[in-house]
C-alpha cells in the first residue's frame, strides 16, 4: 500500500498565524510524544497518566491511541507489514498537524518498525519529537495479555502479530526508555514528564519542585 505522491501543484499555504504564535498563546511549546512498545507493555496506561500530569498544569494536550484510530481513521487497514506502514504514516501526519496547532500530542502505538518512527520524527523540527520505549519482556506482555491477542496469535488464529510472527524493532536511541515491569505507571509517567520539562517544553510554576 504505497502512498500516492502529492501532485506537483499541491503546495502548503504560508499563513501569518504559525506554530510559534499558537504556542505563545498557549504558554508552552508543541511536541509529539511517541510511545512505542509491544502490545500489553503499558503504552495506553502510561499515555493516560502522562496526559493527566500535563493537563493538571494547564497544558494543551491530545492523546492519539492506536486502538481508537484503528476504529475510525484507519479502520480500512489490516495488519500486514504494508498496512502497518500506512497506519504509521497516517498517524504521523495527524500528530504533526496537531503539533502545528500548538498541542502536546501523545501517541500510543505499537509502531514496530524503526524507519516508520523515524519518518514520523522527520515530520517535525529537531527537539519536537520525543520517542519513549515502553518496554517489557515478551513473556511479561504475554502474561498480561489483556485482550487475549497473544493467546490467539500462538494458536494461529491471528497472523502478523508483533512479537510472535512479525518483528518488533526496539528503538536504538529513544529520548526515554522505561521498563514497565520495574516501574509503576506513576513512576514511568513522572520520568516522562521530567524529560519534557527538562527539554523546555514548558516552565514549572515558581517554587514547584523545590525543597
């Protein structure tokens, strides 16, 4: 499923209200925080906890969850390698557009292939894309198996399932690597929040975090 190239006459318009102007109005920089990992690793839980922390500080966020997108925007896609590439491309485009609107976009998506995650990164300026590897050993993910997906894949009822008969390519240099079998969701969310704060996405209130 190769994306159709844009026609030569399709040129994005230049507007006076740009990303910086929208960010200034919101009081923080925009970004895409991309959570990748095996099914059952804890991506959705971590994404939710992180968004809660950002929202509580008055930051403008939106969470793009893989299952929700599969039920709407990408409902026409299957799970072949080719379909997953297109799934990633669409999500990357949507995330970049929402970041352009001035939001901190949190993406929770298995996104198994490095080159597709790199393509999503390249849609943004340096310092605007944060890859977080939400990691657990395969055995732990299988033990959790909240949707029964691994059991079905092992039984041959589900083809091209990441980690079983389709590969997962772990990030080589993510902005953050969290082992969800060693950290609580709150600890992982605190670590992710700190990465964004340290990168200067937003300013902490005066006195907060000081002893």
